[in-house]
């Protein structure tokens, strides 16, 4: 419908306007529904590691990487990758979205 407003009748234009408002309202709730704290996923990871008695070195071994990667991720110097998310999801039986 977008881009063909000239060809629309009044009812169609009203319908399009209402639908656009609904979509905007939905998207606004989705954005505000996420954690407003950008460190929240990292805090969740730290919590899971602590609850499972894992150190940064254990975390690195879990990821199958050199021993410094775990510490770098935990201090925010490096980001989790998709393969890391899969490993964490399987190990802790949680959704990968928990860490995003």
C-alpha cells in the first residue's frame, strides 16, 4: 500500500493510516521491552558462570578458545559470536537471546 496513495480511495487511505499507527505502537513496545541496560546480557552470563562455579578460564575452555578470550568477553573487550551463543545455549539450557 505504501507508495500507492494516489491510487487509494479515502477508506483505503484511512485503513493504511490506522495500520501504520498500529505498527508504530507495536515497534515502540518491542524496543522498550528490551533491557535498557546494555550490560544486562553480560551480567546474565556472569551470573550463570558464577552459579555453575566457572571461572573465566573455564569459560574460555567451554568456548574452545585460548584462555584469555573468556576474560576479554567478561570485561567487555570482546563480543560473543554466534558460535559462542550456540555453545552457551546448549551448556546452560537457555535461549541464545538471553545474551543479546
